[in-house]
C-alpha cells in the first residue's frame, strides 16, 4: 500500500473522527414506555444518551404535575422530528407544540447534568419539578413564541429511585419541529467536558478556516490576475462563519439575544453561496474540465436563492431548501466524473485535487442530509452519529481547505521560483544586451545566408537530405527549427528597442474528421492551400509563417500592436473561409475553417517569449471551446 493510498484513507476517516472528537464511549441503554433504568450505572462518571420511547403529548403544553390530567398521544422514539409521528392516524405537521416526558431510575442521590442540543425551535425543561433550562419562549402560535437555538449544560440534584424529565417544545419557524440530537445525561464534570471539548474543537475549525480565508484573500489582493485565491478565500470564510452557527452554536452563547431569523439566514446563505464559489475555484485552476455555462447557471441559481432568503421569512425559504439540496446533488454528480478524468489524464498534482474533491463531496453530502429532514429513527447508530454531528461537515471542509491551500501554495512557490530564475537570467542578459543583440543579429545574418545556400543545395538533393532544411517539405512554410531560432532573436531585438511583438496561433477545425472522410492526400492538399493563403498574407520581411506541427500554424509578427494583429487574424480567418474547401465532417460549417488565438506583448526583463506563446495557446483554447471558427485575444 503506497503513501498516497494511506493518506487517502486517513483523510476520508477524519470527518468521522472529528465529528466524534467530543464524544465519550456511551453505554447502550434505551428507554421503554417512557422509563429508562440507569440504576446499574455509575452516572457520575459516565455519559448516557437518553434515547428511546418517551411519553408524547401533542399540542399540549403541560408542566410537571399537570401531565396526569393531559392526554398522552403515544410513546415516540426520541430524538426525532415530530413530523415523523402520527396522531389519531393523521400525520403531524412541522408547526406545533408538544410536551415530552421521560422517567429515569438512579441508584443514589447525586449531582448530575444534562447536555441539551439545539431544539426546534424553543423549549423549557424541568427535572423533578424544577425548571433548569430554557431557550427562547415556548408558545402555542407563531405570535406567542420566540425561537432560539441555545445548546447548553444544566445541572440538577438527582434523587435515588425515580426521577422525572419534562420538556415543552414549540416550533413555528422551521419545516420540522422537535429534537434531532440526543440529550445526554452524566456527571457534571463529564457533561461540561463534552460541551467544552465541542466548543474548543469548533473554535479550532473556525480559526483555521478564517486564517486560511484571510491569507488567500491577501494573496489575491497582491496578485489580482489569478482569481483562484479569491474564490478559495471567500469559501473558507463562509465555512468558518457557518461553523459558529452550527454544532455547539458558540455564537449563541456569546449573543443569546441575537435574532433567530437573522442567524438562520446567515447559516443558510453560507451554504447557498459556497456552492458556486467552489465551482468557480475548480474552473479557475482546471478550466478545461468545467463548462462555463454550468458555472453561470450555478451562480444564477445561488443568487436567486440568496435573494429569496434575504427577502422572505424563515417559514417560507426553509420550505424550498430541499430543491437547492437536489440541485447540489446534481452538481456533485457533475463533479465526480471530472475527478476521474483528472486522475486518468494524470494532471499535475492530481492526487491533491482528487483527495480535496473527495473530501468536498463527502462534506456536501453530510451538509445536505444534516440540513434536511431525511434522518430517520431507524438509521444505524453510526450513521445517525455522523449525519447528526454538525461539526463533521466543517471538519471535511477544513480537510478540503488544507489540501487546496497546499496546492495553491505549491503553484505559487513554483511560479515565484521560475520568475526568480528568469529574472536573474534576464538581468544578466540585460547587462550585456547591446553586445548580445549585435552578436546574435550578426549570427542570424550569417545563418540566413547559409540557409539560403543550403536551400539551393537541398533542392538538388533527395529527400534523405531534406530533414536538414528549415522549411516544411509539404507546405513550403518555415518549420519549427527555423521558428525556434528566429523567435528568440526577434524577442531580444524587440526587448532592446521596446517594440511590441504579436503571435497568431492557428488550428484547422476538426481536421481529423477531414482526413477520415477525404483521406490524407486530400488533407495534404487542404494544408497546402491554407499555407499559400498564409504566405500571401505577410507584407513585411520580418513577418514569419510557420507550420508548427500537423494542422497547427504560427504567424510571428514583429513590431505589431494588438489592433493590427487582430486585423490580420480576422483577415486570415475570412481568406481561409473564402477558399471554400468542402468539409462535411466539420461541426462548424460545411467547409474548412480555422480557430485563432492572438497574443501581443512588449518584452521586458521579467517575461520570455514562452509567455507570448502560452497566452496565444490559451486564447486558441478559448476560441475552440467557445465554438471554433473565431479569433480570441485574452487581456491577461
């Protein structure tokens, strides 16, 4: 098993380990018919989840002492949202109010504590008739209640024998009401330890993600050409903010009177806006794998949903959450095969990309299920623990952030090292630039004379000597050897005189389809016609037409500005169309067309002619991906 496989296994397990980091090993014991016998446990040193069958009084707000006069609806599995229950064979809606009761048996009088998670969306809790915890204001209607998420620890005096827990809950703000996470009982020190560990872990997640977010925003601020750090930094900050609003909800502890709807809107927006940001980030580092229309559609849907969240109350926009979750599942399906393609094509640092993508996919699935009402009482305990632990998703997103921080840092370091090396080389060249240009120009003049003489001789020799020529034998254009000699010298000349230099990168559209349909001899004739058009287009002796390879051509234009280069490129595009070479296999038109990428630079000591070629090649890629038979120029 290699190191990367081991690392993959560790990373995939970290969300589960992180989500369980504040959990102690609990004895398995469930309530039956509203009673749980804990007399055999040392409660002071153990933590027990009070799961099982609780007494359930639907649409009744009863205090201790009043339950005997109430009408129990049924015994229900707890924890669970109450819209999964039924009363008199009618399904209960998410809106409403109810009272729960559980009795537990303790072996002795002792001080114990309860760890109470988030309750949807207000509650009051009594133990043995004493009110020990509240969150918000319980009411029988939206106007009479105040919602609040406030996980807390409440201590009480347990008595030997039977003890009674009574909880009133009401919900008119979320699609489902009730409690999705277990109430935990144990010694005061044990329960406080769980709460403290949970808050500490979530603050660690918040701090780590926020620092990474700010760092990458600073990178973008100082180098705005690359948008990847911007998208990545914003995503990290959104996840960091969300971490304070989920799980132990530390934000609610700091600001207990903060408006519930505003906090819930912020939590929802972090999810909605994070989806397009992460796809924009992937496209910025791997543009060839992600279609721009999908990105734009994702941005449009996210903005539309965000406006809906901002302009409507919780009870309205929370109903449409499942639709956005379904859309997110579609995007996960869209992302997954692209990770496979990246692995198959062996992209640079593909193992970091794949591991980060897998962490993101698992995180998204956990987020979707955690924010939904899909969690079922019948799920195995391990699955319930994973998808009911809010910090699992933040842990997975931290893993994703760490891996892609390494990726961006590696790319930045390599870029800096390359620029440093080239800067040193160009500085050295600049110190002797005049002499160097003179010597190279002299050498070029001598070389041209020699080439002309060799061409005359080669015309008389057979094809065995033809490989020594500087011209392509099929088209008569300059070949790559001549191009490699010329472009470096022209670059240095333009650098010395600070003149612009332009390059056209031309590719025949769907040429393989042409060869498949008409044969290679017809393909050769097609290339010859195109080459003749390129030759006749050059008006200056310093211009150069090159057969770069196969169906690819380069036009090198010294001392040419962008506007003139674009004019020449469009003229060539039209001239080749006017050749009207039949091509029924083309997906663009019924005759041969070309796509062209244009670049133009004024050389400086921090750039090389390879930069000129790379920009033209990138522009050509965009010309082809945006429909072919067009000219593209990229500003960067």
